[in-house]
């Protein structure tokens, strides 16, 4: 497990370095779009191509859309349906 900015726990499948790099891309994109978003994330994980985000605060629709946009971009190259958001232990629909 890695921490970025001492705020976000990062986890990846099999400690693959390229998955850590991809999570850094996601975090950088989210920071560039709205730096307050970073303070709302507790944990981010790349689990075999699925992006799992655990939020400290309930994200709004634009923050969820930003996650989808970067995950399906050519930088991450994954399907936006391969994202799960969690808040208070419950999947956000």
C-alpha cells in the first residue's frame, strides 16, 4: 500500500508498478479538475482493471463523471463501467 499526499491510500493488484502509475494519473487528473476532490478520497484501488474509490464525503455527480472520464481515456484505457464508488461502506449507484 502506498500513500499519496499522506491523504489517499493506494492499492493495486499484485503490486504492478504500471497500475500505481495509472492511479497517479487518475489522482493528478482529479486534482487538476478540482483539488478539493482529493481531500474527499480515502482510498483508491486498481483491482485488475476495476477502479475502486472509497470516499470520505459523498461525491457529487460531476466528481463521479470526472472519474469515469479519466478511467476511460486513452491514459487509463479502461471501461467506465469498471468503476465502483463507496461511501460509508455502501456502493454509490
